[in-house]
């Protein structure tokens, strides 16, 4: 499954520990108290859904006994993945996550630098599933705070010799530029309408035939958008690439508030709370409660 930059860093930092645990459990996997395959699999699945992917997204296709471990066949958003859990149900591989310890760790407190009008930049790829989740989560926050924050969506791509390269291919690169043109020519309100339709109706495979109808439904001139991509798309995505590089962004989604990378959880209320730490004078809207019911994936594309 795809992990955020933070998850990757954590995995690298604990690799020595993971190897140590691997050696120990390999020689002691038949110790008394080992969970059944079903018990270990369900414990791992509950942890994954609560901490690594959107709740309910991951399903367990099967559990197999692999000696020191149980092998987990997972399905996340239609994609198949393999993970392993120790037979006592305490450690999840390949990342070496200590399940019980991680589940009880207190969340780190995020506090952005203060500004009269916070600048909120959400870095995404237009067809990264974690990025589109973050957009959906940010939508009610943008509706609540409106012009009291300066919200921008930035796209993660690379420009080489006049060609835009994106993780999910040429179609994604084209859609990144289309959305940047819509923001430039129509503003964020129209972009929200358009992107909601894109995320609901289109895929990276059919976007080239799907986007025009979504644009029409959003009240946009498709020809104007297409002309902008031809004339300005490369410059717009190049400007975003410069911001990506300047801020060290490597994964979609990445949320930066007043130049501070956001480190909290991904729910509408958590995003709101993070942004509200960045006000010099906190507005009354910050006391409004938004959804906390469905935490989004903590993974990312990158």
C-alpha cells in the first residue's frame, strides 16, 4: 500500500529494530500465547484501517501461516497488497510497526505560525486516491473558513524538456494542468465544483473523454480550458514544481499551513483545527465542529 513521507521516514528509522525483531520472532514463533491466524489477521486489519488507510477501505482476503509470521492478503481500493504480522499479533511488517505501542501513542500537537490570514497549501496529484480524499476532507473546511484563509491547491509533477511527468501518467499530468487553468481563469469556487465532479465521475483512464462534460456541468467553457492548457499549462505546472521543490514536498497529499508542514490526522475537523492554530486572531468559525467520523488514509502517493 502507499505510505506517506512520514511513514517512510519512520520505516527507515526503525529498520534496525525491525530486523532485530525479525530475528527474534523467527526463532521463537511457536511460543505459547500465539494468536490464531484469524485473531492475528483481524487485529492487524483493525490497526491498518484505523491508522494506515481510510476506515473500512482495507479488507482481508486471506491469512496464511508462514512460519514466524502470518501472511496477510489485503485488498485496498481494489488493489492487492501483502503484509505480514507476527504470530503474537504485535508487529506488522514490512514496516516493523509495533501495533500495540503505535495504537497507544498520543497524537503530536500541531501548531502553525500565526498570520492574520493563514496561507494553506494542499499539495496533491490529481489521481492520487489519498490526494482526492484530502480534497474531499478539505472541502467543508474551505466552505467554513472561506476568505479568512488563503487556500491553494498545488500539483506535484516534474517538467523535463517541456514534458510534464506525473506519477500516474500523462493523463494525470494533463488533468493537473487543466485544474491549474481552471483556478487561474475561474477561481477556487468553480474549481471546487469541477474537482468534486472529476473525483466522483472520472478516472485516470477515461479523464480525456470525461472531463469536458464535468466542466460543462460546472459552468466552465471547455474550449477556454483546453486553450489555456496549450498556452499556459506548462508555465503553471512549472511554477508549482518550483514550490514543491522549495518546500521539500514528496508525497500526495501534503498540507502546509503558514509554511509549516501539517502533522495531524486527516479529518475535516482536524484540518480545521490545524488551520485555526495559524490565526493571529482566531475567528468564531473555528469553534464550529466538522466531521470526525471518517478519518482518511494516512498513506500517500510519492
